[in-house]
């Protein structure tokens, strides 16, 4: 079983330079919020991961969290995830000392900071919220005090009102800190009535946040991905343009199409190189969602059960927690994770041993469905493709 994932970042040199400049500026004390915008699968998470890799390389602390598609998402969820994971790995006594009295403002979000805190009247709700925001900022400052901090928050198009308010507050308060907050959101999900759209328009207008738009890859970018995936210098213009039309320049869609072609034998490995059928004979899936559902169904029932449990835990999950709630033994869970990685449904969290994440929310959504429902849900948008059959040989 071949994995078909591009091993390097292709076609994002300009955006990566902007992000690296912002990261270095934050590390010097000029913190800010940077947002990556683009359609689903265009490479926002991949680019954020590359920035994370570079941050770790120069010794900057990295925390990450994500918003949930659930209708009843917890208030401040991405901050709770990022800071909650941070607090499990540090000396809490030192954190309490560093926060001083501000830790009381955080007690209802992070009880471990003030285990014996009693509920008390907060007075004016607006002032109480401001105190909470200042306390969260103080905790972020503390996390990056020695090394600087990169805080990655994904899927902000699903952010709740409290998260949006805190983000808006931080746009005014990160200057002078060593904190870079990197957020991602799907631009195609933000119509003019979306609650986040108002904030983003204001941040663009006032330059309170740097917004970087990720467009689809051009044909040369698609060719670069194909060369990197198959370790080949030979990509004909015809094949490049064919894949660009079918994928619409979307990197995730391209990987899914190529994975399906490899699994079907339409692209195959010989003793010396990769070959493919003629373009007219490539049998590509009707939608990318179909390819994901098919790969979930190729897991054994036990593996699918483990993956379904992981999907309930969230976009990102830890191995110990999955093992605890799955009611499976260690060997079974390990086998399910290995198979799911091979099927390109999940991947290991970079620089965080023991944590995994679904490659895309589509993978998570497909995985949490019971098998009897996977073929009955409505198809979501992605380019449609035709099918073919017979086999002939041609160079990539």
C-alpha cells in the first residue's frame, strides 16, 4: 500500500517568507496575529506545519489548538486546547508564581492553577471578561517568556463568539510581546454574514492582523508536487494540465486523486520508474469524498471502530487517550493507527510524539460515520471526474 503525500512544500515560497519574517519579528518582541486564508485543502495546515518546524528549529515554543465544527463548541476551545496541553507539561508551581493573582481569573478554565478556588461574584461582566483576557495574555506571555511563542489556531471559521472576542482583543495587545498567533480559516466558508467576516474586514482595514491569502497552485506547482511525490523529473505538459484541471490547483485534491490512481493501478511502479496509463484510460473518482470513504471502508471492522473513536475525540488526539477510551488492547490500537496513516486518513503530529491528527476534517467526518451510513450521506462539493478502464503504458 503506497502513501501518496508530497514530502516537501511546493509553490508557497512567497507566503513562507512572509510568515518567517513575522515569526522572527515576534521573536524580537514585535508580536502580532497572522491569518492564513484559503479554500479547504489548499495547504493552510501544511504551511502552518512548515512554520512550526522552523520555529522549533530555532528554539521557539509552539502551542496549537483548533476550533470544532460541533454546534455546541466550548467557549475559548482552541485556547483551552493549546494552553491545556502546555499546562500538562510544565511546573505548575512556577506558572502559579509567574501569574500571581491573575491565576484566579483562569481558575474556571484551568482548575489546576487554583485547585481550591471558590466561586465568587465577578461584578460587571464586561470587566470580568477583560480580566480573563488579560489573564490569558499573561499565561501566553509566560509560555513564551524565555523562548518566544508561536500559537497556532486552526479552523477559525468554526470559532465561537468568545474565541472571536478574545482574538479581537489580542490584535490590540500582542504588540510588544514575543508572541505570534497564526490562525487558519476557510475563506470559501466566510460569506458576508459570517460572524468572523466582520472581524477580518476590520483587521485588514486597520492592519491589526496580517492576512495571507493562499490561492490554488498554478500548473507548474502541480507538476512540482507530482515530481516530488514520485521522485521523477518527467512530468509531461499534457499530464500536468490534466491534473491541474481535475484538481483545480488544490494540493489535497491532487494527492487524493493520485492516491486513488495508484491504488487502482492506473499509476504503477516498474523496476526502474513510475508509469501511468494513457490519460483517456485513467479511472478517477467522482469526488474526493468518495476516495476517503472507500479508504475508510478498506480498514478492518476493528480498525474502523478505533478510527471512529478517534474521530469523536476531535481533529487532534493523543494515543494514550485513544487507548483508554477505545476498549481495545495496545496492539489493536497501534495496528489501526498504522493502517489509517497508510490510508492517508491521519498523520502524526509534528514535533509531538504520541499525538495524531486527521489530515483534513473530511477524513474525520468520514471516519466517525457508522459503516452503514457512509454511502448514504450527500456528496459535498469537489470537482467531478470521468472514468475509464483499459491499461496502456506511458511516462508520467
